[in-house]
């Protein structure tokens, strides 16, 4: 039996990017029950890709009840619907076999990974205060993407003088704005910039200087995206909701690295159930951004463990 339900998780505070703000995470939870064993997965439908809770739920509900992971890859395109079902099937397979997902996938046992913590887009004063509050964290990610981002950059660095910093423009800059900001990003110790230009309008990245690594987010979904990134991006951001599940994410990671890209593993704002499979993909990558549960005021009953070592692999009660 395959079921899909809607869940909401309140955020600890308003979360803002260049495309808008939210106060809660709205997710779909998929439950697969067969032979008395239940597996679960979660996805976050994303309006940027034309997804809604309704459309994604309809995709899931249209699947054959006994579908397996192999057939699923062809039955649905890369996206949130396939992600939730794929991860639920992995969880079911692991519990049915009495093994862990990483063992079934032929992966080494995972360990904790240090994750970025995201500061949402706000006034420079508010972002400086947020940076100071989280200055103990080793890696901060700044949401930017407006023509007036220079004061925000300066404010965050002033608030967190020793943290490593990465920047996510969420497609919000033009080539001219990015070219003007790039020297200042370097001056302030920014290590990477994520999706500075809109997907589909990023050819200029192959023509202008890239003085610091540029990471493809909205421009990279699954393995089919990789040929179009050549010469424009140094890194790819793998998110399970874009790739369409753990199965494709693992394959994308291998092909991206073979093509010479560094890898970042990111997430949408969801619960620990959504992040748990991504911890497996995040092993050994250049940058990890799996802070979704840290932004919530409430989480799953059995949440992921975050501590000074980073985000830990999930307990089987949660997933996998």
C-alpha cells in the first residue's frame, strides 16, 4: 500500500530568500506498507519548478501500488514526487531486509558531517545580529540575491569574523552585479557562490572570470543537467527533491565528480525525514548544507542528531 499525507512544521523564525518568505514547511509524507513492513519518505514541493502540494500528491497517487525503485525511475520525472517515493522504498527495503540503506547501496557506513547554517535574507542590521548569534558555527550560508547586497555581506562578516561563509544568490543577480560583487566576496573570505545568475540565463558564466567557485543549484537537477554545466560551474548542488530521490542523487554524485565538478549536498526546508537520506549522499563532499531541521520550531518524533560534529546519520526509527 502506498499513501501520501500532508504535514506542516512551524519554522523557528521567518525564512526569506530572494523569491519570498515563509513561516512553515509544508511537506508531503509518503508511506509504503508491504508484508507488514513500513517505509517512509518526505518531499518538499517547490513552486520554482511548477510543483504544488496538490500536483505532487496527484503524481504519487497515480503510481501503481506495488511499484519498485527501478520502475519508479521511468514512471516519474526528477522532482519532489519521485523523491518521496524513492526514499520511502529505500526505507522499506532496508527494514524488510533487516539492514541499513547504506549497506544495501554498497556504501561505507556514514559518519557525521559538518553542515552550513543558513541566514535568511534581511536588513544588514538583522543579518549582522543573526550572524553574531550563530558565530560559533563553523560554516554560515548567506541568502542574498538583490542589487543591494554589499551592506549585507559586510554586516555578516562583522557579526561572524571567524566563520567560513558561502553565499546563495538564488538566481537573483545579473552578470554585471555578480562581476561587481565578486572581488568583495573574495575580500570578505567567501568560499563559494551558489547560482548567481538565473538558470537558462547563465551562459555568461563561461565568459566572465570566476575568481571563486561557482555552484549550480537551480541549473542542476539530475544527470541530464551535467552537459549544460560544462565550462560554467565549478560545483553542483545535489538536492534530493531536484534529483528525484536517493537513487538518482547517488548516480548524479558519481557522474558529477567524474566530470570534474566538486559536490555540494543541499536541501529544501523540511523535517529530519527529508534530510536523513541526504546525509548518505553528503559523505565526503566539498560542502554540506543540510540544516533544514535546525530552522524548524518542531520536527519529527525521532529527529536527526545535530551537535558539534555536525549532522549524524539517522537512527532506523527515523529512516533507513
